[in-house]
């Protein structure tokens, strides 16, 4: 059915009336979020002609997109459309998979992350990732989980480490809940707390961009709400790219939304426009539940 829709889209461009409702099967409320009003927003991350393969199977096809600094960009689309593959390309995680290949370029501000002089470890320190399932180190305490990245980078000063732990946990909205139990195992926390601990661990190093691959899919509604509130707060200082299957979540937390299908970027625009007046018929069909 998806192939038929794409063929139809190629055969004729559908012009949508701005007064026409997007659909009746799904109603999304898109909150008005504060967006910087500068004439030209600074681009933090740029994907240029990104293609990716796993062996002979191509997963991404010529993806081009600019991610603005201190904005939340949501990537939506059905399972297998390439969302997670794309987000893993942003910090060179894709290349760690056996048989994986990459073509194109990704710029962090004005420098390619594939510059031979740039260590991939440095890239991943500046562009951190939080995964679908919380991944605290089970044998490490809460304190040790936060500072593990700093210690790997040679930081040994106890005062510096203590300050980093408190600062990162505060930024992750977890300090008040764990400040009296920092020596307890990170794995002993609840699922939502573990996810925020992983966010704190990413923030402890010199983070500029935070990648979140379906960070709330394994969490209960209350924990999900806390993570979403945290995303709003972190946007003041960081650029965030989030992959989500939850379109209501994308509408709530993001300023820009990208819709992907079959490894291709179908539409990328302001979130309110994507959900209320999309430019592409495929986008409309997806968000109104006609497929996916």
C-alpha cells in the first residue's frame, strides 16, 4: 500500500487547502512553544546527502536536513523507515555495526564529523546519545555512572568530579531524588530514573547535541511526562534530536519535525505545520493513521 501511495505522489502533486482538516482519525494538539525570533537561526548539525547501508541493503537515501541550535527536532515514521539509523549516523555510531557503510557528510557547525583529524570518541562526547532502553552500568553506583565518561577522559580531581555529579543530576532533574543515595547501584533505580541517569551521564561531558532514540518507549506515563519536561528545560542549553513513534509526543516537545518513509526524508518543517497542514500527501496519510 505504501508503494502505491508513493507512486501516486510521484504521478501528481497534491495541493492541500489550508482550510482542509488533516484528517478525522487522529487529532493532535500542537502546543505553541517559544522559538527564537532571530532572522537567521544558527545551524548546529547538517546532514548532506546522507546514505547508509547494512551489507547490500540500503537503509538511507540522500537525506539532507539542517538542525538548528537549541531546538528540539523530532523524527517520526513507521518502523523500519530509517529513523534510528539516521540518528546513529549523527555521532558515528552507525559505523560501529559490522558490514555498515556510510556516504555523504554530517557537519557539526562548520566542521565535518568525519574529518580524519577528529577522533570519533570526541565526536560522541560532543554529540551524546540516550537509547530506547535505559543503559546504566549495572555494577556501578549512581555517582560512578555519572562520572564514567569524565574518568575515561582522564579527570581524577575529586572536587571536579563531585561538582560534575551534582550539576549533571540537577540538569537531569534527578538530584533531589538521589542525592542521599549516590553510592547505591544505578540499576536499582526505577526505569524513569535510570533514563534520567543516562541523560545525566551524557551531560557530564562536553555535550553540545543530545540524541534520543525513543527514550520514553519503555516508560510509564508519569516517567514519560518527567522526561518530556526535562527535554523542554535542556533545550535552553542543548540541541536535541529525538526519534519517536509517539506523534503526540513529537507535537508536544519539538519545534521541527521530520517525517521519514522507506529510508527517505519525505517532509521536514515546523512541527505545527507538519501536523496541521503538511505539504506532502504521504505525511498527511501517516499522521492521520492511514498507514504505519
